[in-house]
């Protein structure tokens, strides 16, 4: 395993309010609007309850790496004007990481207990928060995209924002079958096991069981302010030789649209994802 790498752009004591707002940096990318019809190069369409984007350089019959994205909790707003809808179409990370080229981008929802509607907060239904319908749909959707649209099953990266960052391990490493899908993980803002949450088995002991399924695979862990440093303090003693990257976005915002803006954190994240899938820079 590679040595632990830490990219800490800001001092640990720097509070989020002192950091620049995300809107002080104009975006250089805009997520394509949802289109009607079948998937095609450069189009972002609904596939069942998921949202699929095939990059502008996609070609039928060719294999491409895949970024699978899980959204944050819905109904979220804060004093900085950040909003999370909880819906797959509200996600931004995958498009910012790829700039719309070189990667298939798949945004998969969380499902309710019946598995027939999108869960806006967490997964399943309170108070049991059963993840099984979400896990089943996640596995089936990823495999279908690889089978039908040329996704490379050996180069699938799981990423997520907030709830999705926690879900990278909670869902992504929930069992051996699900854990086998991924070649790497990018968790933005929060991490499984650092805090307890309202669903069962969010405690550290349970999180450590899931973490054992990580194996040698790399993780990129980032967040606003000193969020990633809190996770680093938790993980460093547990996995001293793991391939882990820790990074502050450099912004105060709880907002995944930082990847749509030119910034050092985005460049580091892009370098990481290219390394993980063995791709060259565009």
C-alpha cells in the first residue's frame, strides 16, 4: 500500500466562516440540463430513477471508466445559501471531476423501504433505515451501465457529498458484493464512523467492520474548512499505511459545486481520480 498522503491547504484552526465563499470564484463548468430520450454522447438523461451522463467523447463499443455519485440529504440549506435537494439530478461532483469527458457519470438515488421511491433523507424509512433496496438498486444499476453503455467494471469510482460521503463506506462497503464494485472512493464532507447519525449501526465499531472491506483501495477524503482533518485524525491511527488523501476544499461552503470552479482542490481531485483509473490528463 502506498504511504498516507496528506494535502492540507489550511491550518486546522481556521474556521469555515473565515474562508472564501464558493461564489467568489466564477464557475468554468455548467452541468448539462436533463434531456429526453435515450442515452447518447454529451446527453444527461434519466435511466429509471438514476441520472446518466455519457461524455462527449463516448463511443459505442469502447470501454470507459465510471464515476458513480451519491447525493447529500435533501431539505438542506444553510446561512451561506447552500442547498441540497437530495435528488440525483442535483449532484455536481462527477461532472466537475471529469469536465464532461473521459468518464461515464452515473448518479444513483437512495430508495425508500419499498424500493419504489427516492429517499430524500438517508435511505429506507425511519426508524429502521433499511439500506437493502438502495444497495440492490445500486449494484444492478452500476452493472447495467457497464454492460449496456461501455462502463469498465474494473474502473468504477464511488463518490458522494455529505450523506453520500458517509455512504461511500456505509453503503459502498456494506457487504462483500457491493464492496467489490469499486476501484476507489471520493468522500466529500463527512465520513462513516467519525460521528453517530440517526440510522442504525452508525457507531464506530460498526464502521470499522465496513472499513475492513476497503483493502488496498485508495480514498480521497475532502471537506470544507477543517472537515477532512477531523476525519484524518480518526483514520490515521487505524490505517497508517493506507492510500488515503486528505484535503480541504478551501471554501466555507457545504456545497458540491466547488468542482465546477477552478481551484487547487479540484486539480488535486482530478489528479487523484486519473491516477486511480490509470487515465491520462485531457
